[in-house]
């Protein structure tokens, strides 16, 4: 029994290691690449520890402009999506029961539609509306179109969050307020809205994150206002540097810091309310919460990193690494040259053996021909070689696979005329005398006169 429990715990531990390694592993690897001085994001080979990619990130105008546009579009999407989602959830709770499923399907449908379709349809629709109204500049603005396109499906996510919250709301509270003389606006503002406040905050965060990372819809609507995702996708086409990793480190750090802060505040509020008691043996400010310890450690780490970055310079490390690389390359070059010299010496030794055997060329094994059937054999122009050397080759040249087309005697008559000598009768050319230089003899004589 104990062995089964131990095996189950070990299996569960291995599962958690694999699961969290799969989720967090890429982020950890990218985090290390932000501190490596290599020009391309990589961990191996590790060159030098540096903060220069963070500095280059803050000097990149395209990245900074993309972040600014992403925040503007994100806030606009939050306002529109939360408003639409809250209204849709309230209608869903009040619509007739027989229409509720149909209404719910219509509201959820944008989530099922591909983002590419939403982006194209948003662009085409509002451009047609702009043309009908005489070309309104706002309707063709990239920020406006992106907010509209993203809110089309993000509002559905917000509606789901509100519906989950409304399922725990007691409608009798609103009815009691109305019975006591409150208007519908007062009942909504003083009863329903405070109850929905946590859901509104959650939906706002969800809408902002969904807008910030959206690419499929935004790629058709951004116009002259590219977001961060658009800028990153365009930069990847021409190559990236570790400044992208530095941006990822900043985003992950802000996310973790925010999550730990919220957990600490939530834990602290529960301790003050008496719902939970702090663990014994720990200082009161820790409240027995691991998130607090992690938050403090992360804060000290950030302070140490910023302080070190002001004085640390990796220039000497880079110079040493460059010198080591040059030395390593020189060793490789020397090894290649030594191997080449050895190969040449071996070839020379084989050549001496061949000369001693009375042959000028290495013997071919079995008289095998090349893969091209002897087309490029040097004997194809053997006759030409004999004529150029001025010697009379007694042996007839073997038939060329080209049928004598490249025989140098085809234009022999022209060569004789140019030298002022009487050329012997030229053999029949395979071109039928088309290139005979006497074809233009009259024109040549006219030109000479």
C-alpha cells in the first residue's frame, strides 16, 4: 500500500515537472537570451552577460510606437467590449426563455469566426459606410477600425464573464429597491453595479490582454497605426535580435509582479477580515503567504539588476571572447591547411609511382565512361588541337558526338582570306554554307572602295 502511494507521488511529481516545463520552459529560455551578447537570440554558445539589449529596445522607435498604439487600441477595446458585454449579459438574463438559447448563440458566434474573416469584413463594411457618407476620415482610421474589429469578438468573452457573475446575483434585491421607490438607474448603480465590480475588473483585464496580443484581425485593420504584434511580425521577416527577448522579459516580469501583488492584497484582506489566520513562526507582514516572499524576492532582484546595469560594461568580455574566437578559427584554418598539404603530398607520391610505371595519366578503371557519355571528352576537339599547333596529325580524329558542328575547319576558308593566302577547298560545312564569308564579299568590296 505504501509503495503504491509512493509510486503515485513520484508519478505526480514527474507529471508536474513535465507540465510546467512545457509551459514555462520557452519563457525561461527566452529570458536567458536577453542577457547573452550574441547578435541572434541564443543561449549556446554563451558569449558575455550584458544588459545592452534592454538599452537597444528602448531606442527602437518602431517597437516603442507599436507599444503606444497597442495601449491606445487596448484601452479603446476595453471600454467598448466591457460595455457591450455587460449589456448583452443583462439582456440575456431578462429575455424570454424560449429566445434565450437563440440570443446566446448569436452573441457567442463571433468567437467561432476566424479573426481573418472578422478583419476583412470590418475593413470592407466601414469603408463602404465611409463612401456612402462622403468619405468620413474617422471611419478609415486604423485605430478606429482595429478597435471595432477586435471588440467584435472580445465582447463575447466579456459577456461570458458577466453571465457567470450574474448567476449568483439575487434578482430580489433589485425588485425590493424598485418597490421602495428607486428608479431603474438607481437600482443598477447602487445594487447591481457594485455586485458586478469584480467581474468588470476581470473582463477589462481579459479584454486588454486579448487586444494586446491579437494579430489575425489587426493585420487587416491597423492602417498606418501598427501595433506591437504587427511590428514584431514585420521585423521577423528581416531577422531579429535579442531586444525582442528583452521585451518578453519585461512583459513577463510585469505580469508576475502584478499577479503576486494581487495575491498579496487578497490574502491581506482575508487576514484583516478574520477569514484566515497567519501561520505561526512567520513575521506578521508575511501573513503566511508564499506570494509575499516571492514578491519581495522579485523586487530585490529588479533593484539589483537596475543598480548593476548602471556600472556594468561587457566590453572587456566581448574583446576576450572575440580574441578567443579568432584563435579558435586560426587553429581550424591551420588544421585544414595541414590536411590539404598532406593530401597534396599523398597525391604527389601517387604521381611519382605512375611516372615510374611509364604512363603519363592515371589508368581508368575498366575504361568506364562518364555519366554524360563522353560528350566532354578532350579528344572531341583533337583535330582542332592539331591544327592550332601547326602539326599534321596522322591519326584521324575520332567522331565527335556533336557531328562535326564545332569542327574548326568549318570557317577555314575565311581564315585563309584574312591571311591573304589561297585557302584549300574547305570541307562541306554541316550548316550548308550559311556562314560562308564570301556571302558578303560584294558588300565588303564596296566598303573597301
